[in-house]
């Protein structure tokens, strides 16, 4: 008897939800004169049939839950059937399946929460931020720095900028780690243009680009150590590291990541490999790190009053006296780094099926447009400003772990 009552309650709940949702929808259609009363009556007869058949609908779905779920997810989230946007950090899929599911987690988040991320953050293309289209310009060329401006700035601001080696004999290196295919997570479809666009940009900026694809965390660490040991860094004035993958708060996911057995390259590992203790050839030279990966499942937005409160509270931090560490070297262990990440901690990044990630697209656009005359941090801030106004898709890139003591100019063409 109790089981039957529970079943009836479930059916009535479905009917109530359906009626309430559709009633409000139809009221709006009539109010805006999309439908007249006769049209509404004919449509209402059909709706009543659907609502009143909730019982048989539930019975059918109960018997075929798994099949229905796959079909529904495929219809809603299949990129070939619907023009959609996806969170960069894709959903973690079932242990035996490579279906669409989302990854970004703190250690306390469940596997089900990971699976919700991309599905919950998919949206139609109409939701794209108005700032995005300018970034997706395939014929947008890198603006070169005039030699006169290069030599003038190099001379007048010699004490404020990092030394730039002459083009002849310079051996700049860049590394891109690009993970698209995963054993337990959904593949990062649509990200290929991020790789091609970033590789093209870095090559035009004078870097020889090494590309590593689909690596585990251990393989990524090995690739970084090998790259850090390259002798070309000695005759280079900088290096750039780009990571594009799924991500968690603590770092970049390898291709074997799963909730029960994380496969993560931690941020600290990257910095340790390239610090002054372990990478002497890059000592006192800019080391730029760019990461396109989610750092959580949040959407990065919050509703606030239109006018800020006048009594905003501020906190002052007590000045800490410096202490000595046990590192017996004559320079800072970690120096001349800057990391630019695609989102704030705990929040998602976004990727479009056809054009790649919003973050990488904006980096490419702003580097091509401004690197001839602006230093790196100012370019990063311009990228941040392109995300400043929250839209349906919201993310805010962050500049982190900055230990650069001077301005770094790329001076393309020189």
C-alpha cells in the first residue's frame, strides 16, 4: 500500500511540475500575442494528453532509464546536433565509457559532481559573450614592432625591462602540452584550433615550439624536465609553457585521470622544475606559463546590488619580518615567473566547439594586436578586461604567482 502511494505521489509531482511550467509559458505567449485563444485551446488539448500520460511515461522510462539517459544526453549535448558551448574542463565519464562528462573538482567533490560540470554549463551559441567574435579572426596578423621603436625602448628603459637578445643567434624555445583524448574523461573536442593557433602565434613571436600531445601526469613531468634541460635556453632570453587539458584546482589532468585515481601534474611541480635551483640556463629570464584548464565547477559569477555599499570594510595585514630559508644559493629560488590561468580558483573555463576556448582565442588576439608595443602583464590585463562584463558564460582569467622584477616585451619581428 505504501509503495503504491509513493508511486502515485511521484506521478502527481511530475504532473504538477509539467502543468506549472507550461501554464506560465502559455501565459507569456498569450500576453505577447504570439498565440490567440483558439490556438491556445488546440495546443492545450495536446498538452493535457502529455501531462495526463505521465504515469505511463514514468513506467516506460523506468524500464529504459539507461537507454533514455544516453539518448537524452546525446540529443542535448552532441555538438553535431546542437550548436553549443562547452566548459573547458570536460565531464568525467563512466569508468567503462568515454561519454560526455565534466571534470573539475576539489578532493571532496564526488564523481557525480564532476559529471555535472559540462552538462550543466552547456549553452546555445546565442549565449556567447559579445567580446568573443573579435578573437576568432583567422586572418588576423601579428603586428610587428618597428625596429626604431624596439631600439629606442631597449635603450631608454634598459633598467626597467628584461634584456632582449638580438634575433641572430637567439634560440627561444616554447613548449605546448596539449591533452585532447582521455581514458576516463570525455575528449576535448574542438580544441584543435587552440593548438594550431597558439603554435602559430609562438612561432611568429620567434620561438621554436615543441608540442607534446596526450600525456599522463608522469609523462608531462618527464617532458618538462627534458625541456628544462635543453641547452638552447642558454642562448635564449625567455621561455613560454602552455598547457591545455582538463584541470582541477591543484593542477593539470593527465590522460589517465579518474576520480578514484587522480592523474595530476601539480602547479608546484612545474615551478620547481624551472626554478633557479633546477634550471640554471633560464636564471634571471622570464618564464611565462599559460594554462587553459578548469579549476572547479563554479560559474564565476555572483549577483550583487547595482550600487556598492559606501561602508566597504578593508583589512590591513600586519607586516611580516623576513626570515632566512635553508636554500644556500645566491639568488631567489623562484624568480622571474608569471602564470596566466584561464579562470579563477574553483571555477570553470569555456570552450566553443568550432572555435576552441575563449581564453586561448583572446590570448592569441591580444598578443597579435598589442605585443609590438605593450609588455606582457599589460597584454594579460587586456585579456582580463575582455572578460570583465559577466554574460551567460562567465570566466575571469587570473595572473598568479608573479615574481617578475621587470617588464617583459616580446618585440615581434626583432
